[in-house]
C-alpha cells in the first residue's frame, strides 16, 4: 500500500511547527504560550495530556512556563508524528482515519456529517470534545468554520465544559451523541434559520446535561483568562534539571562567583525581592553556606532566563534588551534604524539607576570594542575595584537625575549608529570616541580603564 498523499504534507507541517515554536518560545508572552499549549493539549488523549503536562499550570511564572513548554513541544511533536504514522495508509474518508489534529482543523458541520455515516468512528474522549465544540457554535458561521477548534480553546467555558463532560458517564455522552446525530441528520445545513434554531436546542441540551442553565451568554467572557481560575494552593517549583545538576557540581568558590554574576544581571527590585531574605540570616554574602547557595542559584537562574552579562552591548545588535523582555533577532534585524532606537529608548526608560550605571560603566571600562562581547572579560569587570567605584559614583552622585538619563540616551544613539552604520574596520576607533563621551559625561578624567 502507498502512503496517503495528505500524510507527507502534514508530517512536514508538524516538524516545521515544532522548530518554529522552539525558536519563538523565548519571545512569547504569557497569553501566547498559554494559547499554544491549549491548542496542542486539545489534540491529545486524556492520559497523554496528564503525562506530557504534569508540571504545567497556567499560574506558573512566565520563566517557568517557558521552561515547561520547551520540554513539552518535542514530546507533543513525537506523539503527533506517531499518530500520523499509524494512519499513513488510511484513505482519510472516515473520522477514524484522522488524527486529533486533523479533527481539530475540520468544521463541526463536516465532522457531524461524517459521524452520521459512521456513528462509532470516534473514541469516547473525542465524542466529548466534539460535543464541547458544538456547544461553542453559537451561530451558522461557526458551525461551518474549520477554525472553530483553535478558537474554542480561548474561552474558559469550553475548558469548563470539557471537564464536566469528562466526569459524565459514557452512557450520558452516548445518549447526547445519538440525539444530536438525529437532529443534525434531519437538517439542511445550508438553511441558516433552521440550523441556528436547532443549534440553540442542541447547545441547551449539552449544557443542561452537565449542570449548566441557559441562557449561556454570560459564560462567554474575556478570552484567554487563566484556567483553572484559582491558582493551586502549593505553587509548582520548576527548575531546569541541567542547571540544577551544574550547580550541584560546584564548589563553594564557584557558587559564590555564580551568585555575583547573577546579581549583576538583576534589577534593584529583583535583588530586593530575591536576596533580601538571605540578608536576614547572613551579614555578608561570603557567610552564605554552600547548601543555601545550591538551593538558591537554580531558582535565580530560572527566573533570569537566558540573560547574559554581555546583553548591555548585544542589545544594539539583536534586541536583547537590558531591562525589558528581549525580542526575536529576526524581527530586530528587519526594523529600520528609527524603530530600533525607539525600542532601545523604551529599554532605557525601564532601567533603574543601577542598570543605567552598569550600562555606562561597562561601556566606558571595556578597553577594546571586541571585548564588549567577551563574557569572560565582562565577568572579570565585576571584580575590578574601578568598576565598583564607578557604579557608586554614578548611582550615588548622579542617581536618577536627568543628567544620567540624558547621557544614556546620547550613548544609546551613538552605540546603535556604531553597529548599524559604521564599517567593521572603523568600529574600534569610533568606540573609543564613545568611551570618551561617557567619561566626560560622568566627569571622569582620564577615561576609566586607560590606567588598568
């Protein structure tokens, strides 16, 4: 037998989607990640949902959610490809020939027509899912809309209904299915008035079967509200196992060095939230024992995501902002200079005095242009007395004044122009002139770093 033609194109789509999602996850916001999970979860049988999303909750913090979903996508993709492979020789003319993804992408009208021809084609969990989707068909257009499956997951009423139908007995669900097949089979699906009158009755029957009382309009609230609505009593703790293993292999000196680097990536507010509890128990960081650091560092690293000590310079190349969520390098590269400067200005506005001072201090103390992008060199600056004195001077002497922000704005434009407009062989000299601008702005003479 030959593989059905639809299989190869669907296989390519699943594989390409996985690659694109893994590339996009670091840049997705909370709602986009939750919608993605809802769509994919709605294509899994209940047991596979539980197994693949055991650590997932819509109440996770964004950095934790990204970690869980990055692990989920490959597992889901493997399942989807296996499901497709098992149907590679089917003609695709029956509902039992189709994967859950293919069912999700069909209109209710098409599925219920096929189900009438073969009432036993769907498994019990699939029947429950199609009843819930039918409940979402509030009008003629939605009944014929192949996009309904993806749209339905945006509403909590759909997820609530699925949960209630899961608790209903198979006998109740089977009775609903037979009643609905009888009603829909007798209709002309092209007759708007007739179909919408029937949909009203069918939706009421579905709702009443699980304890919902019509009318149902009030159940269709805002889209993408968190579900379930109440956060778990004990929040899940999600930690990257690779980070945990690396931290557990560190000695005390390495643990302390790692903490110093992570502190360098944190805002004042983050430091106060994450580190203040430690200060209550220890007078100095050097007093924190290895056990406490081993417990703390994976949590901090997860919270900070993939922030890098070179982001203060890389932000001009790829949109890895210093104080705001970074953006896709591909998107950044397509923007005109004016828009890039506008986004960098927003990043500047989000910086607290310490972040402003770090940005300027690292630029002025980095001796050569290429060292801006050298992580080892930038980590080394943390231990330089000159760096600590310059931060103290900037934060304590200039602080939140407009002078410091004005200098940062000027330097931001100069650095962006350096990356965007200056030829590679001229950047070293231009960077030296930018350092001189910073030195004068901070009232430093000579430029810090010249005497190191």
